[in-house]
C-alpha cells in the first residue's frame, strides 16, 4: 500500500474539534496528543481498557494524523470487548466524553461506535469518509482496508456501500483497494456499464501506481518532491525491480543517513528496513528485526512489532525447511529427527503467540484469525482452532480454506457431522474440481463420511464415501493413499449392505 500524506485538509476544522469552520486548516498538536497517549498507555497496561479508549480518542482530537493513536485505540477496544463480551456499543461513561460536534467530533464518535461494535462496518465507513474529508489519507486507507474486509464478509452489504468505499479509496489514491470494492459492486449489478467503465479506469490507475510503497507527502507521490539529481537517482534505483549490488548498497547507505536524521519517522525506518531485506546479506535480517523492534518501542506503533515478527517467522521457517531436508537425507538419524520435531514446535509456538497478539491488535482483520486457527490445528489444540476459525468466517475469498481447516479440526475432535458440514461448505466455496484443493476437500469429506457410516451404521454415508473414493481414484490414482481408502470404503459399504439385507 502507499503511505499517504498526513495533515493536509479539505476545508477541515481549525481547533481540532468543536465547530470546524469551513476553510480553516487542521493543525496537528503532537505534543498535546502525547499527553493523552501517555495516560492511555498507563490505563491500557493497568487493564482499564474502557478509559484507555477514551484517552486515545481524546489524543486523536489533538493530533488526528497519529497512526499510533488510531492503532492503539483499536487495540484497547479489542481488549475491552474481550473482557466485556456483552457490551454492544459505547458505554455511558465513554459516550459522555464525545459530543460529535464538528468533523473531528464526528470522527471520534464514528471510531468509538465502530470500536465497540466491530461487526458494524457502517460506522467504520463513516470514519473512513470523515478521515478522507479531513485529508487524513493514511488513516482513511488503514480504516478502509478493515471496512472493506468486513463488508466483503457481510451478505447484506449493498452495491451502494461498495461504490462509496471504492470512490473514497480512489480519492486518496488507494486504487488497489478501490478496484476490489468496485469489482464487488459490479458483481451485485453486472448491468451497470458506467460502473464497469469507472472500475476499468481505476484498474489502470492501480497498475500505474503499484509499487509506490514509499510514496509520502501529498497526493501525486514523492516523485514530485524530489528536486535534486542525487535523490532522483536513488528514486529510480529504488523503483527498479532488479538492482545491482552497488545500487542496493548505495540505497542502504542513503536510507541509513535519512533514518539517522529522522530517527522517529516511520517512513524513513520502513524504507531502510525494506532495502535491508532486499539486499538479504546474513546480518541484514537481524538488523531489520532490531530496527523494527526499536521503532515499536519508540513510536508505540504495533505495525513495527508485526514487521519484526514477520521476519522472525520467515527466518524460522527457512531454518526449519533446511533441517527437514537434512533429515530426509539422513532418515536413520534419530537425533536429527528429534531436533526437527522440537524446531517445528518452537516455531509454531512463536507463530501462535504472534497471531494471538495480532488478533487482539487488529480485531477487524479476519484473515489473522484464520492464520491463528490453522496453527492451533497444527499443534493439536482443536477446540481453540475451531473457535478461531469460526470467528474468521467472512474473511474475503477464504471460505474454502477456513471450512477445510474446520473440517479437519472437527474430524480430529470426533465430530463427524460437523466435519461433514464444514467440508461441504468448503466444496461449495471452491466449485473447481481439477486442482489439488478440490482433491483435498473431497478426500476430507470422504474420511468424515466413512467415520459417520462406521459409528452410526449409516449406509447412505458409506455409499457417498465410496463414491468419493472412486471419484478420487478416477481423477488421480496416486493421490495420497486413495487406493487403500477406496478398498476400505468398499469393504465398509458391502458390510453395511449385508447387515441391512
């Protein structure tokens, strides 16, 4: 995604809150905001999440451009809802602090309503609209990503809502997400030729602006802010997909100098981290982890902790793959096999902790719940996996993957009926019959049906299990142990038929 400009306004309010006279400039007050944020952190750390939410929003009134404020508000909101599951909306204590006057006041109320009712993406859309109107493009994009994910998972979401989301994204230069929202609107009304033309144009814009991760400043990108040839050379090198060693070394040197001049600037740190990872020398990943961890402590932005965790997980998976390959070459080496098992467990434990935290920090990102559930399934926490995967339902484009994992988890728990239902839903979400996922889904359904048939002498389930085994064999005889499964399904079917004869 692009890093959008902060603090530009479109007829926004001048006193950060009350009346917002038109035509005045929004003047961020980071020092004033930080006073509220310090109290908010203390309240959050003492588990007074309700009060912390109020303080984060009061800080945002002082500096609406703060990403720390908005991210930490939703972190406190998630903890508050987790501790108070019956809460459905702002408490009286919270509501009395916000009168909703002026655009900033409306922004605070919209965030409060959405934070206390995450499923109510319409409040999030209202916050996105106001953020865009105030020129808070980076915040509007951040909010919009989460609103779009929620709306995509809501079968009641209407075409007009997706059109609105699309146009707000387009207005802030977020054409990648605008296209997704537009395509969803088109799916609701394929006859709308004007909309199709609009989405096609946005798709072209998205193609032209893709790769602009480091765009900072006003709309139009940071290229317009480059004035001297040295910076232009660095810019051209940075945008080139394939860079020479000398180019990437020079870019890192430049990014280090930039970061040293602006040690608390998130954009400077992200740029340095990206180039370190692109170069990929032995110590670069470690340096990037240290950089992002330090920025998390400095800025309080959880996004940096997430970036550091992503690198740690990537490194861990790479090391585990190397161990597995070595174990394959030495199958009799029991010590190596034990190390592989221990390494896998250690990595999974780390990833589970990472995703548990991310689910709390980003409660509207349903894909994170799927990632958590998948890992809980892998370590054998089947009930925990089911809970996380059920909460992930509605994540855009992930229905088949989520239901497949649910089918596995229910099957491991011995819940044959639930497993069958999950696999059927997954197949419905993935109607293709020719790829590996199609085979995996039908294989899982076959096992669940056979279990149902064995436990309940269910002839109909046994027949369907055999039919699936035969279908799998006809498609790919080498798939897993399908020969044996077909034989076992046939034996069971014959046995049940003889019993009922």
